[in-house]
C-alpha cells in the first residue's frame, strides 16, 4: 500500500471514531455552521465536541504548519482529508474568515510572532474575524478608500466608515484597510488588525432582502491601533489586500467543495418533475454543475503545484457564483408556490426563498462578476486597455 | 489522481503540439485537400506521419504492437487535431476502430491492426441509421448464413466510410430494433460484395458516407467479440468516440478563441483596438471561463474512463455536452467579433464554425448527452 493509501486509512478510521453522527448531517441553516469566537454559542454538544477533537489534531486547518495550529498536511494529503470528509458527509468543524482569508495572508505576509499568535487563535476557533474593506464610496473601486489612520508615533488613530462588513456585530477582531498616505493611491494603504472592542468602534446592522442582517455599517471614531498590529509594510497593504482577495474569491467560488458543485436534477425529481421544459433546463444545469465540479478539482490541483494562473480565482469566482444563482432560480421554479412561503415551518422559515435571495449577493461580494471579467480580460487574456 | 497531465503526458503534448502545428496546419491540410476536391477528405501522407510518430497505435496493446496508452493521451492528440482543424482518420480509426478491434480475436486483430499501426489502413465506424445519433435503435440485420452471416441495412453519417479498408458495423443478429441485446459488431472489408456508398461532402469538408448493405456475405471470422453480446463492446466504442470528439471540440474551441483574441488585439475601429471595448472583453472573458470548465470536464472523463470507473459513463456525457455547448459559443463569438471578414472564406474563423457543427453531431450532440445525464442521474 502506498503512503497515501495508509494515510487515507488512518484518516478514515479517525473520522469513523471521532466525527459525531450529528456532524454528518447536511448543514440546513446558519445555526449549523460553527464560526467560533469569544461569543459563539454552540448549537449542541456534538458541534462542540467535533470542534475540540479537530483542534487537538490540527484538522480545522489541515494544510497549515503544525507550529501554527494546523496538521501540516501535504497538498495530496489535504485532498485525501477533503475526500474522506465528503465521503461521510462530515461538516467542516470550523468555518471562518480567519481560515479562508486572513490566515493565508498571514502565512505569506505575517511576522513569525504574528503567525504563532493570530494563526493559532484562528485554528483553535478562539477569535472570529471580520473584513473591513468596502466603504460607501469605494466598492468595486476599492483602492479609492478614505478611512484614514493618523500617525501618532507608537500607534495610529483611525477615523472613517466601512460598509457591508459581514458579521461585524459578531466578530472579535477586524482586518482593515486604512489609508496611511493621502498622496499615494495604491501605495498609501496599510493592512491593520484590531480588536472590535477597542473604544471608538461601533457597528450598525443592515437589513437585507433575505430578511436577515448578517452585515453592518462599521464606524471608527478615534480608534487607537498599536503599530505592531500591521501586516506587511507600511503603505504596502494593497499587496496584502489583493492576495487575500484571491483567497476570498476562491472560497466564494465553491471550488473547494460543498453543495455548489452538486447536480440538482435528481433531488428535484424526488418530489415529482412533470414539466418537460423544466426537466430539460435542470439537465443542462447539471451538465454545467458537474463540469464546474471538475473545474474546481482541477483548479485546486493546479493551484497546489503553482500551475494555475494567479488570476484564475477571478474566473472561478465568476463562474461559480453565476452557476449558484442559476441553481437557486431553478430550485425556486421547481418548488412552485411552496418555495414562496416566507416563514412557514415546513419551509424551515422560508429557507428556499431566503437562500435564493442570499445567492444574489454571490456575484457582488468579494468583487462583482463584471469586475471579475475585467480582471480576466486584463490579466489572463491580456486584452488592450483593460 | 490530480486533474492535470503527468510528466509523460506533458511531454507527449509538447511533441504533438509542435507536430500538428508544423504538419497539420489549416493551409497545408484542410484547405489543400478541400480545394483539390479530395474524395477521402484527408491526406494519406500525413496519416503515414502519424504512424511514424507512433500515434496510430496509441490505444492498441503492446502485444498488438501498440503503445497501450489511454484516452487522456488520445485526447492530447485530438485536441491538437481540433486546434488545427487537421483532417485525419485518427478518431474513427485509432480511437474508435482500435477500441472495437481490441475486443476481437487474435486473428481479427492480426488481420487489421498491423495496417492501422503502420498508417497504411483506415477504419470507419457504422452505427447510426438516421440523421440524429440513436445507437439505442439498430435495425440493420445480419442473418446467419452457413458459417457466416448475411448483412443488410442502411448506415448513415459514416465518417470516412468510403475510404476505409474495413468498416466496423453494429448490426442486429437477434431481437427487435430497440432491444439492448442481440447486437453483434462486424469488421466488414471494403471489397465485400453488396456495399453501396453515397459518399457525401459535409459542411466542414470531411467526407462521410451513407452506406447500403445489401445481402453482404460475411465470414464468421468477421465477428468482433460475441454474437448477440456486442452491446457492451459497442458502448466502449461509443464512449471512446464521445470523449474523443469532446476532446477535439475543446481544441476547436481554443483554436477559435485564440485567433479571435488575436484579432481583438489588431483590428482598430473608432480610433481604438476593438479589444479595448468592454462589451467584447466581457464576452471574451466569459468564453475563456467556459473553455476552461469544458477542458476540466474532458480530462476528468478521460481519467475516469481510463481507470474503468463506474462514474465514467455519466462524466463522458457531461464532457461531450459541455464541450459541444462551449465550442459552439466559441465559434459563434469568433465569427461575430471578426465582423465582416468573419464571413469570408479567406479568414479561418469560419472553418472553425463548420468543424464545430460536424463534431458536435458526431456521437451525440449536447441535447442527446444532457438527456443521458438526466437519465443516468435517475430522472
Ligand atoms: C452579502 C455581502 C457581503 C459582503 N461582505 C463584505 C465584507 O465582509 N467586507 C467588505 O469589506 N465588503 C463586503 N461586501 C461588499 C462587497 O465587496 C461590495 O458590495 C462589492 O465590492 C461591490 O461594491 P459596491 O456594492 O459598492 O458596488 P459598485 O462598485 O457600486 O457596483 C455597482 C455595479 O456597477 C458595476 N461596476 C462597477 N465598476 C465596474 C467596472 N469597472 N466595469 C463594469 N462594471 C462595473 C458592478 O459590477 C455592479 O454591477 C459584501 C457585499 C455583500 C453583498
Ligand atoms: C454579407 C455582408 C454583406 C455586406 N454588404 C455591404 C454592402 O452592400 N455595402 C456596404 O457598404 N457594406 C456591406 N457590408 C459591410 C458591413 O456593413 C460591415 O461588415 C459592418 O458594418 C461591420 O464592420 P466591419 O466588418 O468592419 O467590423 P468591425 O467594425 O471591425 O467590427 C469587428 C467587431 O468589433 C465590434 N465592435 C466594433 N466597434 C465596437 C464598439 N464601439 N463597441 C463594441 N464593439 C465594437 C463589432 O461589433 C464586431 O463584433 C456587408 C457585410 C457582410 C458580412
């Protein structure tokens, strides 16, 4: 047996012994997701147990180095881990912006001290992070951001406003883009980390069309940020920000797995499928979804050996989110009048409709589809003037 | 298995890419043979070169003198054939024909494979009997007669059928037209009595034959595999043709895409390169994305097929449907973005549009395969 096969057996029996049965059920609502953090309330004992057991082995972030709370898995081993989890339907033990976004950026740009400290906290699910990028006047044109950090010797004093800050009201810390040089557009931004309980930080939830309020306006009023809480060099935060966006886009694209890659025709048909035109659209959708699933696998395989084009996450994000929107349009059509119910018990509180509406943000958050296409045209296709 | 080429496969790809661009280019091959009105629709000299490169016998076993490679490797060749629109009997002969013969006896393989591997002979595959791909329905009949069979019926869209030294025919030896069982594959020599060809030029300048078999006498040793039990082998041949045409389609799509983006970087209107217009940039970027996804589906299906995985059948249909839809988008966008010159014979983009149509139809189009995806998924 090859080393990898041995490893697979090892993972398989560990999962068998340690993944609680409840944690092998599909995630049906937000409460099923373990976000971690100081104020996180576990939904049940199984969720807590599953997290603790994975933390002890470094399995919340399997491919991070052991020194930073990971399990130090090679790319091939991490793929085995994902496959084995998928095989039994194991939920991710921990989901967080720390894992998906800040972690990779710290691994590349952080100091040794920052890595040990912040990555460890993320891996153990102790600190929940939010992302302070967008501002009212700076969405797609992010680099025009105005939030300003004034140099006060050993610290900055930050003033300004962020918007669309997901989970700002639940997060413990924020990674935040702050202008530290007004004369320099791209090379005048710094990447700062600070505690959301710092005096001067306030948040105000925004109600979405889905009826939920997962994100906020975030205000900074003379917020003191110590100088050592910067990632990368002063005024070079844009490099960190862009690198992080690559990982964010990859995450939103669904390339790493999850239901975004699944076909839906067979699931819909279980409740009857009488309309031949709808069936035909479902079949075409399944072709696209299954093909995109292959793309996700190929993208990860190539990314791990440095073979993927650096701008490829933009393509993945574009394709994956447009596909997911189409998925939910079809699910709404298949559901008929039942899918329109907003708060009934049998729809789990209007889950089909709310999920459908939520997916409309997929092609906006983390960079819009139009911006993704701009980046592909410029960086991959090398089209003129793009 | 990771979804990219191994080192050996990447080396093969390098060699084949250079070879096809140098020897199989549009001017030397497609236009040359088209303009001379060639009745084969391809050049035998290039086929001989394929043999010298070892490509003709890629899928044949080592014992048969081949390279015992798989669909990933064959797909590498087909992709370059697609990119250069190279007219070649490779898909019908070396991919589908060899797959069929590999299920035959030592004698049968000994009779046909050496010629194929040497680049001296060509095979064709006769399955469909109507303008649309419907291999579930086979009406051509081979009745037992003495030691052999007597074959009668019609086969349509047999690519390179009139040029082939042997035609692999799927015929019914028992049961009714739509039965799954009762199929037998035959290797029918071109000079057998009672074969009539209606040799037709297709839109892409390939030649295809509508063949009429009229009481064609066949020896028992023309049978490939088992009498009445040929459906399984037929399915292998179909899978080979489907994934092969899907791979070729991604080559056609990429070829069309490359010349189109090159055109966007040279043509000026309104005082600017047309590639500066966002309306075109977004469509080009969307197309890029679709081409990447189609290529991923194709390599996945190839790997599954080579590994004998159960899911291969589903993924082959996913790959063919996705490749067909994507390549079609590529050639339509290609002609449109070329403006008026896209409509001229002088520019190559129109040739890509024609090839796309033929290949999409070959072994089932996107509608046929999306339907199969639905059925195989259980709805
Ligand atoms: C659910 C959700 C969660 C989010 N979470 C966060 C978060 O946690 N932290 C954070 O910082 N931000 C977050 N965002 C903000 C998100 O990043 C921005 O909404 C996004 O970058 C778009 O900016 P905007 O909303 O200002 O739209 P605009 O930039 O005003 O865009 C409006 C329209 O114009 C188009 N457009 C803009 N520029 C171009 C161009 N050059 N070419 C063609 N079309 C163009 C856009 O594609 C869009 O269709 C979130 C957004 C959503 C919806
Ligand atoms: C069959 C046929 C018959 C014709 N008959 C006649 C005739 O009888 N008399 C005559 O005078 N002309 C005739 N024409 C010419 C026709 O009017 C032109 O082909 C047409 O105006 C497009 O110009 P073009 O071919 O130079 O393409 P281009 O202008 O070079 O366009 C190339 C591509 O760039 C796109 N593009 C260009 N500018 C922009 C922009 N600003 N924004 C976004 N996209 C842009 C176009 O849409 C196209 O996709 C004929 C053309 C054809 C194909």
